C-alpha cells in the first residue's frame, strides 16, 4: 500500500526545496531537501554536484564525505554521478521523538584539498504509517446501578506516532442504549474521549456491558485502533447492620493491665458480600480520652484496655460505637457501652501553681510574691497528708511561706541581678505520708528580665585609623563595636557621629557610620595634599528607657600616595610643543643653557624629583644635573657640530611606582643673538562669518541688516581690549632668575609656542595671573642697559597640564 501511495513521488524523483545562502568573503552554502519517510534503499534524493556547483570528478578527487550530525547515516553520495541517495530506510518517528510538525536531518558534505564544508538539511515528511494504539486494550469500569444519567467517566485515549493530518481524528463507540461518548480537543490538538451514561442502569437486567471503542486517524487511507470497555454494574446496599441491644453496661478495675478484654460486640447485616461485611468504630460522641484508654477491634468488635485507667480521674466511661458495612454506599447501626471503674489506692501527691510570675525584672523588691502553690492528694487518710519543700542545694534568693492549709507563697528573699544569673530552675518537692511514701516534683522556670542599668562600653577609648589617600567613596575604614551586657532593646546599640565642622564641612559629610553594626565608611575621596587628618567622636547609645551612651575618639590619619605627576614649570611650553633655546656658538664650556624645574604636589619621598636625559643629539656636548635640572655645555662648539641640538629631559619623582613628565628642548646655535626693540601684540581674531552665515545674511536681506551691524560692533569691541601692564620684578628676586633666551616661531601669523623660565614656583603662579582671555598676546621687551625682565602670556586653556592645552608664559632675563 505504501509503495502504491509514493510511487508517483518516486517517478517525479522527489519534491525538493532548495535554499542557498552566499556569505561574502567565505562561501558557506545551506542546502535544504524534503523527502517522505520510508523511501526504499537506493532512492534518488538530489544531485549534490549540480546543486552545490561542483564538478562530479572533483567528488572522488577531493574525497567527498557525508557527515550526519547527531544521527545515524541514512544517506550516501554516489561519487560517480554526484547524486545523494537513500542508504537505509528512514523512519521519521525514530528520528524525531517529539511530536513536532518539522523533522530535519542535519549533515555536512566535506571536501578536501582544499577543505570545504557544505551544510545540508533534509526534512523528513510524515506518512500515515502508524495506526492509533490505545495504552490499555481493555478498560474496566465499575458503575453502581444508582448512578444518574449524564455521569461522565474518563477513558484512556489512544496515541498515534504520526503527526499533523495523520494523527488521531475521531473516536467511535459500538451501539449501546445506555452509553455514548463525548470527544474533546486539547490545547495541543490531541483528542480525548469521555464515556457518558445516557440511560438508567439496572443490575438485575444487565450486570455487565461490553463496548468497543475505535480511534481513527486522518490519513489517506485512514488507520484505526480499538479497545474493549467492560462495565460492571454494582448492586445497591439497602440493608443496615443491627446490634442485639441498644445499650451495654460492664465493669472494669482501675490499673487493669493493657490488653484486658472488656467485652465483644456482635452486629448482623442481611445483605451479602461486601454489603454484609461490617467495620466497628467509635463515633464522634465518644471522647478522645475514652478512645485513648480503650481499643476497639474494627473487624471483631472486641473492646480491650489500652491505657491506664485511674478511678480518681474518671469513675466511668461511655462509648458510642457504630457498625458500618463495606457497601459502595455504606449503611451503619449504633449502640452505647457504659464502663464503670472500680477504685484502688494508687495516687501520688499533686502540686498546683497559681498566680505564677514566670518572669521578674532584676530591680524587683525583696518580698515580692512570685507564685501561690497548693498541694493535695486524692487519696484519703495518712496517704493524703503531704509536705512541700524547695530545693536548697543552691543558695537561692527565694523562700516558701505557708499561708494556709495546703497553700504556700513563693517570695523573693534577696536582691536579683540578671547579669549574674538570668534564669532560675526552682524544684518544688511534695511528699505524702503513705508507706512507702510517694513523691512528686514540680519545676518552675523563673526568667529574670533586664533593665537598662549598663551603659555601652567600647573595647578601647581611642581609635587611630590610617587611610591611604585616593580611597574609593564608600570604602569601609573600620568597625567600631561596643558591648552592652543588657538584653533586648537595652542591648540594641545605635552608632552615630557626633557633629563637628571642619572648614564649614560637617563630619557627616565626610564619614558615615552604620547605625546598626558600627561600620565606619568614608563618604569622599581624600587628598593628602589638602587634608592630613580628622579628629572626631563616635557615640554608641542603647535603646533603653532612659537610654545610656558612651563615646570614643576616632583619629583618621590620611597617608600619602604617589598620585601626582611631576609638573614641569620651567621652561614652560604648550602641550606637545618643543621649547626652543638660542645660544651663540662661541659659548664656553660650562655655560648654563637652560634649567628644568619640576614641582610635585606629593610629600616626602614621593615629591623628590630627579632629572635625566632621555634623548640627546650629542651626549658629549651637554650635561644635566640630576638634582637641580641645570643643562650646561661640557665643551665648546666646533664646526662639526650641527646647528640644532635636540634634548628630551624626563623629570621623575621618587614614588613607587615612580611618575614622570618630559620636556623637549630644541637648542639652536647662532653666530649672534637677535634682540627685539619693541613690544608688539599679535591679535588672534576669531572666525565669526562662515559660509552658512553668509547665506543666511543674503537670505534674510534687509531684515537682517541691523542684526549684522550689531554683531560687527560687538566683535570690534571684544577685540579692542587694553594691553596688560608690564610686570616689574623686585631687585631682590633678580639674582634667583636664570638667564634665558626665547625665540618665537611665527606660522601664518599664529603663535606656536612660549616658555616660562623661573627658578621656583613663585614665577609659575605669576604667569597664571597674567593670562588673558580672547587674545593671544606676545610681549617683546625694549632691552635697556643692564638687566631687565618681562613676561609674555599666551592664553590657551584653564591651567597647566601634561595632557591638556595650557596657558604659557615666558619670563626672560636679558643681559
């Protein structure tokens, strides 16, 4: 049948779905085919050589192989024809266990020399090759004849390994006037069936019903499977059990041994089978105490002693017992059994505690009443006389005072201290005068409650905490814990910083403490160069009423870290620019060419700066003092020496790890030094009008004419700013200034570089004060007779830095 169905498919070769994807750079193809399952061995699937664009001869030469991923190899490649053929029959249900509509075999075609991999996906289409199968071939149902019509009964559904249209479509039930079926569809499309009672059952007419349930799938042709349903009609239980009499009375002695038979009940039932089998049990009217003392055999109806029977506790017991049959709808009969107890002398004395105070505060007054104790014995005569005592092995702060016959007062006799003893175990011993005497003990647990009488205490009165600068905000500094021997809220401590202001900054802005555990955190990053230490107090306060507290002094010491790079302040230059120095070629040996000055904001070892030559054109011509940064000539210039020398000097601090900064000095040698006779200003105009602005002015026309005139006037006013005043250097500072020459290189009327020359940080701050915004001004001095100083300023950014543009100034000394 299957061969006839798929013969047209094989004559048409195979329905092939081909998908090809080309990736740029590396050719990766994905080929997808679709075939029905159960194709015969050797059946043609596709021509791989044609689909993959390969030469058939290359399949053998390049050792073509088929690698099936996560499955058995059901296919093979005919290397002579390039065809992909069936190697073994494919069962879709064995490959794809889950009932999914799509089932793929993934494989790779691998070629060598060179290696190339093609991805193949083979979709296996389902055919109707599986018939529906019931999990249970025979289903048994027991239904009582009293079941009303319309009652539903769940049946075991059938399963079909096929999917889609080939799965189960419907169910059929054999003809019956008492039953029919209701078919339901699940959320996943599966079919479920319920058996529905449609008529009134009569066990005497039909005790058994045999039905056939058939499941049919949607294939062409359809397949089916059947299951047998056997329905047993159960009889109705219509006779209740009966006892011989409604009330029974018996006697039993107290302290009877467990297992003693009290009596045996016997009830009868006129029904047969399970409807006549009886179960005996206590009803809800029988107390739990009675059920604990007496056992009832559910099958024989025998009543036995199970617990200890005490006459003084109860002189009689009542048992309400029912006999119930085992029918589907059980019926029952009832009776009452009265058990009378015979008395014996067997009672221990008793201790009763009244008005007990299970807890006392530790500040309670001496003489406070703790409890009223009463003693008794249910026996009579000498056996009922008792004596009470308190354990005195330990020296307890309590005593017993007899208040009346059979009553005692338990009183506090000494002051209490919870921190010494927080709990007392008081043993009250009562003994009767019988022979032999019987004794009973009663234990009272007395808890001493805390009052807030202890202040918190720190482990030490002064804490010194070292914190390395540049700490992370929120970093834990230490944990300050205090101890309070009190309990509960009297022991619960709250920590907080006692407010104190430093330079208008509250301590709570700098530090934070966890109020629950005393963990101290830093709220900001500290800088050793700005702040060295902090001194404040932390208070620990308990939650008692009234609260008690104590405080501790905390000294935070900030430790220095090498976090500041040396800053070269002389000779000054803009970022990335080269310092230019001009000296005559007739300079003698030992001549001071320049002096490199670097400052470091760190302290101690981290601020000690040394200088080294990193690069030099001629190492024999110049020397550098590693401590003061002086660059001097080591010999006179010769005609062989080039006119320009390049020196790269590094200033390095003494930190770990060391930080450094570099400066590049270009030294030019000339026959004579040039001098300038006047001071000029080279204004740097801002480009206000762009092409876009010009187009906007033309478009707006006469309406924008007034605005244009206003903008021009503002620009002119901004460009016309007064010249800065010349800075006069006090004569006392002239001896500390080192001789410098500055050559200004002009590129398209733009200042490219400038130099600050100074002997200390004073001149560095001086040149910052002389910077101006809006113009680039270069001042050139009129050199008078004798020594003179001048400062030239070039505004570029907000401050000196190795990584940003800076304001450069030049302080010069002319001979």
